[in-house]
């Protein structure tokens, strides 16, 4: 009996100790991962400014008032230089004069008569004209001008008029390489009433090196007219940005130096071959 009492006592103590022991519950910890920040690297923008090629703008006044750029005039020269040289060979009229008159009279092909009648030389009807006509205000209101099927017909008719009309006969006694004499001779013969007509023609010839085509036809050496001598001083046309050709220069090296293509460089200077000479002046803007 005593043993049972002792055993019961021991069991009671054990149960009491177990009930007082703390129960520890281990929870799996949750780690909060912050949202990842996506860093976007902005695309680099090209901050290099585009190269803007400067061109000059001028107003050509003859049979109409036309605003054109120097590039447009160069394009006109490039397009018609061959027919001008051909007419020089066949008729004896300097190619430089033909091109200068074409630029002035037609607004470099963009004047009213050039666009509507393919008339590039301001040629009026006169009594012997039996072809189509166009009417335009010039010295008088709505004067009669000749109309052609294409510009080439206008160039041919210009050559025929100068060679066949007696009033222009004195021109053909002048040297074919003397564009100054021809420009003044045209005014004296009554081709135009504008007192500044010769100066305008000479200006186009010298600014755009049109006399190089005379030299090609005549087979003479050409020297670009970009400077004029007066009392020993040299004056360079301030309207032109020029580069003087150095030893070992090529069209390619010069064009790269001024961000041009070779074709653009040739077009600006009205050049057709690949020949350069030291000291030669090239228009680069």
C-alpha cells in the first residue's frame, strides 16, 4: 500500500513539471525581399549638329524676276555646258557668253519664259517667226516671245540669230576667248536695253568660271578667275569661300576636308576632269 502511495506521488510530480514547461513553437521566418529597382540607361542621343552647307541666294532680273541659289545656277551650268561648247565649235560664240546669257535671261532655267515657253534667251518673235508664241511683260506689256518645244531648240535659235542677223556681225571679229569684249559687244549691238547687261554677264562668267569652257574648246590652258590684279594688289571675291590647292592635294582629300563629295566639289567649280594644279582656287562653300 505504501509503495502505491509513493508511486502515485512521483507520477503527480512528473505531470506537474511537464505542464509547467513552456512550449516553444519555431516559426519559419519570412524574409521580405524588397522590389528590385530596374535601372534603365537612357539611350545616348546624337548631339552632333548636322552639317549645313551654305549656299548663296540671289535675284536674277531680266525678262522676269527670279530668286535662285548658287547651287541651282551650278546645276544649270552642269546641264547645259555641253550644248554651249558645241555651239561655240559650230557657230563661234564663246561658251561662257552662251551660258551667262542663259543664266541671266532664263533665271537659270527657272524664269517664267523658260518654264512656260522653253525660251532661255528672252528671244522675241520678230517678223520672221512662224512658230508658237508666248506673251509676257518686258519693255512693254504683253510682248510676243518665241516658244520652243524644248530648251535645246532655244539654244540653237540663239546661235542662229547671232550668226545670221547683220546687227551682230561685228561680234565675230572679236577674239573668241575675250568674253569681256563679247559682253560689251552684245550690249552695243542692241541685244538688251539694260545698261548693266555686260557687267551682269561678266559677273556670272567670273563667279562661276564659265570661261573654262572657252578654254576647252580653244584648247588653251585655263587659269581660274578668282582674283583680280590692280596696281599690284590682289583682291579675292569676298562672296566666295575659296581653297588654294596644295601639293599632293586630290579631289578626294579636299572633299573630305570640307565635308563634300567629289561630285559636289566638281559641280561647285564647274569642273569635269580630275586635273588639279598647285595654287588653283576652288570654291568650297
